[in-house]
């Protein structure tokens, strides 16, 4: 009313000037929260390796921007429990600092057994606890067929058992003209899953052909250039529940995101019979 | 179905060929058909004061005896209006326009005669009233989807320089959404900037809006009028699926020279116009340069991201007895940053040169219009590592527009040839398509007519088609209808429907408001042509001589919109996926004009939704089809613009309110360790930002008040000095522009921007 009286006193009887005065009072700063604290609280990265005596698991508070993540201790208690026998361990934080960011890695010496579910629990000082489950795989037995493998022999390596969902990953290492080479990614196409077995099937010649870094030489003489007759096959496989994906949602756990798996790795060697092949030729 | 978007263009290929052949036949036959016993009346209206054509003048053809209205219309940008196939007899011709004395004369047309009536309207001294509705004789001006913007309208919106600017005005329109106060991006009724087409005297200009959203290449000084089609436009406009901004520049003064300059903390300008040959040849020149970088630190008291821009306009006009011509040249350049901490330097440039001639001699059955020119546009983005990405479009074009009678029905038809090249250098950012260099000639044809079965109903059907060397001809039928229930323009119901295509898309990373870098790319080869269907219905009511209100509802369905792919990780990467979109809403506007008072208010409700296959889009959600509201889905917008003349002062005010636009929240700041190849105790991991549901939240509401007070001082017989003081965002509200997930910064729009501008004019 006072505003109207003043306006009228000035001889300006314009309602829009009154409106102008009213909305001038509206310049307040709105609340705005761009960070969604409901969707996720922690990320978990680590493997439970059956062969290792000590395993480390990274736990990070997702809601703290990296530049501000300087907490000396995580605001949570982390425990690992063997769900098969009920034993549990409160894990110790080993802080790893990178460019001022404190990374919290939890150390466990709990024995990691095959085909066993392990539950990692993050119990924050405030809010609900968060859980991530990892089941270790069986230790696969391997069988190489046939025993005598020449350059063009179609050989198989049978891994048994292998969880169909998790599959198996392998790499073949060999020495060629005194240099060591490793064939990794292309091998995926030559691994098939049959029930609980995984079978890697190809020929030594094909292995050499699949390595793009090999020097350009006639294909028929590839095997002759091998420095050693030994192929070293390293393989690893995960327990049930492993999904090899790079999108965040596929890694979701309730309350966060995780790459947390049971894991087993081993190697085997294959001795090629190249000498007898030469003699046959 | 969204994931497997069909090439809809080709579904109609057979029909399109039939249509195009039919159209060519019509064009071939049309000139031979002419009703010789009928007459043609052609009216050319100009101002007696400066000799320039008057666009939008009301022309009434009345019964010479009774004074009843027989025909009516408004003049086009050339001040021209053509009535063909009218009965040869006596008529009273009445022409009126705001601020000018009404002209009335008796004419008698002979059978087969084509008469050109040239009228120079005299300025009415002391005439202060706004448009006066003369009972039932006012012709239709309110058309659905169309907003006619006059130079005076542009001048009413406060602007921190001397004189208004089209960019400031457009943001006061409920249908127009800007993404903030920087970037020069305007969304019109759900359409993206690349789905809109800007024409300046028929010459295409891709991005005439400056990096500061307050300015464009079209200041009040150079603009004659603007037609803003927010949708439902006829087939004479081809090549846009959402909206048309058709700008007409004014010619220079044909009678006398005048010039001047202005300065404000944000811009300086110089202008000059006058006759090269009195009455027939004129020139108009204007140049503007921003001073923002020099003044912002002093006036805003904080470090603002740099932005620098200029525009130059030159226009030569010829006005003869039988034809008018003009040659126009415009260049603009913008450079600067949107986000001060990102150090991404953006720049864009337009160069447009062209000419346009309109012939209206008695010897021509109908007016003929020819346009030719060249348009160049480039934009680039330079990262801190000096990696530069750029995209360039060149257009060499020719357009022909004519009118003929076919079986007594007036047919307006035309064709356009547009030789385009698209070139892009994309560095590593755009991983889905590499640098490219395409050449694409585009041919488009159209035909339209106006049918008035009675004094209540006007029907304007039109057909258009467009083709490139890699796309079949499109089929684009369109229809506009106006119904006046009482036979006057006091009430008007209008409807517009149509099908629209465009042959190129502009793609930018819509998730990142910190850059407006856009890659222009032709569609139709690997990617189906973007397409849209429009439906608009409107009702307009005038109450008395001063008050006008209208309501308009609209629906647009867009197909094959190229949108950038998403990744759950915040990084610079833009791949594209196809989405379909639905926009619907309504606008309500009311306007009161009664000098010294002017007030207009508008409210717009809009809903914009896109849908795309989640897999194609890269969305990190479970649903196979992801429906989302894109970043320009502003649901509510309310505007009030007012001006009041107090003595020798004019006060203007504009208040704008907008509801929050969608954005994607962040839920995690992570360092991802790729196990088992990386090990937590040895490897830090890769930084990534994790997003919540895309566009799942809305920003806070936005509102801003701009005010200005100005006065003109007459310093002498030939010198005027106009002073204007004001402020943008006078209550200094922290309106958020966007949240930068990379830097975790809240980027606000411009704080209070005070200004004092001086403008001197000499004549």
C-alpha cells in the first residue's frame, strides 16, 4: 500500500510500476543440489584371488568429489565374511595417496577358497550398510588334446569346470625370432563354452597369424621362425556373477558401484612337435 | 521401433515423383492460362518522408458505392500487394498504416488491365495512437503460428545498448527458449537451433545470434520487420522442421542522409544511410563492436568469461517504377568462452552476400521475385591443448518466385537451387564420424494458393518438395486456414497443419552446456532425413481498439533427430543416435496498446519429450526405449513487457520467468580400477563421473527483471542525442546457467548489468 501511495503521490498511476517494485524483491538465491546422494554411496574395486595370501579391495566414497577426497580414514567400517563357514574379518585400511587424493584400500589375509561366497560389508557411520558379494570360481582342471601338436594341428585346451556366465580368459605367449609375443584379445573368438566347460581350439599356425606385430614373412614358414617350441598359456577365470562390462549400470550394487570378483589364474605349457613335422616334410 | 527408424523419405518416393512431375506440369502450363477479361490491381506503398516501402500497410479494396469491403490484404516487405483476377469496375482503394495519414482514392479498372497504384503515405504529425481498428475494415494480420515483429516492438525491450535488438526481443516471446544468456542458441517450440531457419531478405544465415544472448546481427536500426513462424509455415519456406525467422532489413533513406553512432559499456556502433540518387538509390551501413571484455571487469566487479563480437551490415537499395532491387552484405564474428574455468574458446562467423529483385511492372501478369547469393558459416572450438575442431557450411543459392493464375486460381510457385558444401575437421572428439567434406546440391520447389470461398474463411494450401543427389524428393503438403466468425478480424480462429523435412542437421553435445560447437552434416545418405509434422490451432480476439489477446495450442512430432550419444563417464565424446520427439503446449498472449502506455504479457506451456533406443543412445538405464526431456524442455515461461511515456522520458520494463530446465545429476566421483589388470594397491584408477538418470532433475526457476529509462534531447535542427540508462537483471538474481560436472562448478548467468548508453543521430 505504501508503494501505491508513493506512486500516486508522484502522479504515476501505473499498476505495472507497482508490479515492478514487488518483483524486485524476488532476487533470492535458489537452492540447488546437483549431487544425487541417494543413488550411490561407495564404489568397490578388487578381486579375491584364490592363489594370493593377501588381497586388497579399494573402497571410495562416491559422493565426495576427487578434489575434496582427503579423508585420512574412510567414514565406514569394512568387513569381509566367508559365507560358507561364517568367519569374518574387519579389514584394515591401507591409504594410498595420489595427487592429494587419499585412496582407501582394505587389506585381507583371509584364506580365499574355491567355490565360496564372500560378502564385503561397508558399514558407514551414518546411513545404511552396503554389501558386495563375490563368489570364487572352481579351480578348473585343464586337458590338452591331442598330445602331439604340430604347426597345423587343431588342438584343444579344455577347462573344466568354468562358470558359463563368467567364462574364461586366456593368453598365449611364445618366442619368435628371439622376441616374446603375447596373443590375448583375438583368442576370445576361439573359446567356446559347453555347459560347465570352456574349450580353446585353434592351431599353432593360427596363433602366429593372429599376432599383428609379427614380422612380415611368408605364412608357410611361420612356425619355422619360432625360437622355442613352447607355448605358455595363461588363463584366468572369475566366479559366478562376473560381468565384463564397461558401463556403470551393469556394475551397480545397491548403494554404489563395484568391480568385486572371485578370481583364479594359472598357467600351462604346451610343447609343440615341430621337429617331427620338419622330418615328415 | 524407435531403434530401427525407417527412412521415411523413401516411403513416399513414388508419390513424390508424381507430385514433383505434377508440380512441374503446373508450372509449365500456368503461364499460358490467364483470364484476359479480368483485371489486376497492384499496390505499392511507401513512406513519403523517406521513400522507403511500408511493409504491413493495410490495403482495403472497397465497393465504390457502398463502401463495403471486397478485398483486403497487407503489403509485403517491398510494400507490395497484388490482387489478380478481379472484376473490371470502379473501386475505392483505402490504405492505412500506423503513424501515417490514411490514403483513399477512387480507381476504375478496365477489362484485362494490370494497374500499378503507387502510393506515398504522408506522416501524420502528432499522431500518437497505436493501430486503430477501423470497425470491420481491418484486414487479417493474426495468423496461426506467426508473430509479426515490428521495429517498434524490438525497441521496447530493454537492451544494454542504444536501441533494441531482435535477440532480446525473441526471448520475450513465450515460444522461444534460450539455453542461458550465452551461446546464441534459441529453441522455438521444442525445435533445436539447427531445426530453425533464419532468412534475411531470403538469404539464409545459419547463426546470426551473438555469443551474448542479448544481441544478434539484427539491431533495431537495420530491421524493417520480422516474421517469426513458430511452426505451421507454408511451403514457400522449405528446409526447416521447426521454425522460421524471416527478417526483412529496411532500405536506406531515399530522401536524405543521416548517420550517427552510439556507445554503451557493452557496445559501440556507427551507422549511415542516405540516397545515392534521391528517390531511387539508397545505401544503409551499420557496424557494431562489443566492448564487453573492456568494461565487464569494472562494471561487474568480477572476472567474467571473455566474449567479443561484431557485426557489419551494408545494404544497397534501388526503387524503380517497375522493379525494386537490393544488395545486402552481412558479416558477423563471435569469439569467447561460456565457462570461465573450462578454457574452451568458441568462435563462429557468418558472411552473407546476395541480391534480390522484385518486378511488378504493368507488363507482368504477376510480380516476379529473384534472389541469388552466397552464405558462409563456420564455427570452431579450441581446447586448452590447442586442439581445434571446426565445421563449415558454404551455400551458393538462387531462388525464383512467381505467381500465375491456373483456371482462375492464383498460384504462387517457385523453386530454389542451393549448392552446399559441408566441411568438418573434428580431431578426436567426434569418434563416430571422422572429418568430412561433402558437396550437396539441393533443389526445392513449391506451389501455394489462397482460396477465399466467402468473407469468413481463408484457405491456404501449399505443397513443397526438396531433393538432393542422395535423397529422393520429399513430399511436404501444408495447409493454413483462417476463419473469422463475424467476418471481421475482431475474432479469428486459425489452423495450420503440415509436413516438414530438412536435409542437414547440426549436432552438438547437448549434455554439455559449456560449449555450443555444432557440426553441420548432410542427412539422407546414411541417416534418414529429419522430418516433422505440425498441427497448430489458434484463436485471436480483439476488444476495442487497444486490446488484443490470443491463445494458440500446438503439437509437433519430430522424427530422426540426431542427438549426441551418452556415456556414463564425463568426457568429451560425441557420437550420434537417432531420436524421435514430441512437443506440445500452448501460448496465451495479451497486448494493450494505448499511448503512452504499452503492456504485453505472455505465458507459454510446453512439453518436449524425446525417445530413443537405450542401446543406440548409450543410456545407462534398463528400459529398451528411453524417454526423456531434453535440456530445452522448459515447461513454463511467463513474460511481461511494458513501456510508459512520462513527459519526455520513456520507461521500459521486461520481466521474464522460466521454470527449470532438465539436467542430469551426478551421483558419484570415482576412480575406476579395472581389475584384475589393475591392482588397487598399485594403480590409482581412471577418474570418472557417474551420472544419475539422464535429465532426471530440473534446474531452479529462472527470473530476471530488465529496466530502462531513456530520453531524446534535440541539440539542434539536425542533431538528436538519446540517453538511456538501465540495468539487466536489476535485482541481481543468481540465475543458474548450468552445472559443470567436469569442474563441479555452478555457472550462473549474467549478474546485474547496469548501463548508460548514448546515441547521437545527425541528419
